[in-house]
């Protein structure tokens, strides 16, 4: 469990040494947003540049909703990993 947490994409193992849970939670959220927002901005720019019909609007909003749900699920998964790590650390 600890190794998968330390090698996670959004959680740096150097961050786990001397940080509190609230600091790591905020850092996780900011790090994930730094990856999510440029992708979302690029996709929105591509959408705005091309000629659109009604199908494109539906597709854009479906992809937007799907990406927000995916971001939320990945964030909750990483947050759960952090909680389990701190819970197991407190038990030692």
C-alpha cells in the first residue's frame, strides 16, 4: 500500500516525509488542477475555433461533464490513498 502511494502520479514520495494531511490534500488538489485545467482549456479552444452544429454542442458538454466526473473520481481515489497512509502511519 505504501509503495503504491509513494509511486503514485500525483503524490510525490518526498512530500510525504514532513507534511500534514491538510497540506498534502491542498497540494494534491493543486497538482491535479495544474494537469486538468490546461487540457480543458485546450479542448475548449479547439471547440471554439471550429465550425459548429448542434451535435458539436452536445458532444462538447458530454465530454466536459465526463472529464469533471473523471477528475473528481481520480481526486477521491488519491485522497483515499492519503487517508489510508496517514491512518496506517498513526497506528505504528
